């Protein structure tokens, strides 16, 4: 089993500080939902995010990258074969458990609606199946509870490792930052080896895709 | 150079037959664009597509999959290294040439707006750079003009090949169907070997990702 944790992920509902913002009020009317039940989406609210969170505005509110990421992960061959486990830990210490059999909406707007429902209800069901569920857990607790085998933390300034040396066992866990700029907020210093696979910035789905490719090569797919 | 062609891609503006449809008229008002300048998007217009194109309704209007696909391709390591060439041939024989340096919008709505502009203007520029350009060309002509090295056609019922045997040279071309169901519309029978890498249906970005992984392994990345 390959286990992937996306840590400090920039996936959250609109924080209370922003609820009285004009753009938020407008969006809330348009979407007919309370601000606290709407996703923070930088492509819709980047000016407001700049105003309220100047120090973290470059990274906040990125459901778009999780839409692409989860589509890449859940349609991968190792996921179809039942060898992939995916957890998304958010900046607010909410851990999202992704059912490998969940068909991720290819339409972004549907995906965003689903994430809003998930934050509101704590889980998403389809009949008897739980598609997504959440619990309150720090990054470290999440990795300790659900990680399996050796833990490797992907870190742009980590020790360089070639992709094909990333995976050394059938049971292995990788931690990837769930953000597009900056560093981990959670303290991961005692969690595992820190490695990098490339000398330039990569998107989170590229990093995850490289790990998946390494795993597939390792298991002889 | 790895060259990828997505053939018979379900990427098009709203066809003339549908312009008087009620849902299309409404969308056109809301978006303040003529129907012919709007993308056909099955997540917005699936009932109308069903009504006007019953025989192809399952596959028509899928800009969403190209949003995910191009994000996967253009952020891949081999693309950053300048070793990837991407062409999208549509069901209407429009060939879209993707500049490898184009940053694909992570927001779907921005991507869709860009594709609408592309179909309207024939190209998208940013300063002196051409981000996307189009020409009128059949699939075969496209592959003959821009393919490089041996051509392999990905085909679900093709001969099974293990991923790591897909790439046999530094210069190679792969053809992938740009649709989620059905078969190629273009006649590709004389184009090259038809192969399959997995016995179940895969998304186009999974197929492309596997080819990229095979290429990276081949060139020793």
C-alpha cells in the first residue's frame, strides 16, 4: 500500500474574519449559502484574501489544486488496483479521508460543491458508501494513525533522490505539502527523511504522480 | 522529444444546431457571449446535448477533461525540461498547438474562458509569446506534420504492452483518444501499432501520465 498525506493543505471554508467583507457578502448571496459554508477560493476572492491575510495571501484558498490532484490520484492505475491510500490534512487540522472508490467530479464546480458539503456535514455519503469523511487531527497524529511503513517527507530543499529510488518497500508513506508556496506550517521535523526529486518547483500532482510512477515501477506494473 | 496527440478531442464551441435551444439562449445571456463563442460543456448543457446529439451525447462537450489533462502535462518534469510536445486535435479537425511554456490556468473557469478565446481568435498571445494556436487539419495530417519518431496509438482493445516497454527511443509519438467513451472517429488504421497498457478504462491524463513515466524511466530521469 502506498499512502499519501497532503499536509497543511490550503482547503478551508471562508474564515470568520472575512464574513463581513463585501465580496464575500456578494458571493454568499449569489451562491445562497452562508459565508462559513462556502469554500475559500482565491480565484474568486483574491483581493479579499490579500486584505485579510496579507502574510499568507499567496497560498490561501486553493480548492482548485485539490480538484486536479484528486482526479489524478483516484484515476491512477494503483488506485484502481486498491494499492493507494489518500489523506488530506488541512491548515485547520481537519483530516479528510478519501475513499479510493470515490469518483471525483471532473467538473470543478461540482467538486467545490462537494467539498462545501463535506466541511458542513463532516462526511459525504452515496447510499451506504462514505465517499469522503473528516476528523479533527494534527498532521503528526494523522500520519501516526494512518501512515504505513517508512515515512518520507517531500521537501523542495531536502536531500536529492532520483525518482526510482524513492520507493523501497511495498508499504510506504509519503508526505507532500498541500500548498503552492511557502513551507509546512506543521512541525514535521521528527517525522521522517526529507527528500526532493527535482531542483525546480513542482505542482503537488506532479510530485504525487512521480511517487506513484516510482511505486508502479517498484511493484512491477 | 516525446510527442503526444489527443485525437478526436471533445472540445468544441456550441454547434449551430443548438443555438436556438432554451438552455443555450439562457447561458448565452448570462455569459454575454454568442452561443457560437461559448464552449460546449456537458456539465452545463447535458440535457440539450442529449436532445440534439443523441448518438454522441455521452462523449460531447468535455472541456473539463482537457483542463485537468493540460495541467498534468504542462507541469510534468519532462515538459519543464523541454522534452514534451502536445497537440490536441478536435472532433472538428481543429489542431491546437500547446506552447510548452504556457502556464495552464488552475482555475477551470479561467481555462474555459481561454479556450473560448482560442476558438474565436485562432490563437492566444501573451506579449510576444503564442500560448496556444490552431490550424485546420485532420488527425492524420496533424500526426504526419508534427509527429516525430515511431507512432503508437493507445487503444483500449490494442495489444497489451507493459508500461515500461512503451518507450523505445528518445523520439517517439503517441496518439491518445481525446474522449471518455466510444472509439476514434478519425481513421487511424494505417498510422501505427495499436496498444493498450491496462485492461480497464483509464482517464486520458492517466494514460498520458503512464507514457510520461515510461519516457522518464527510458531517459533515466
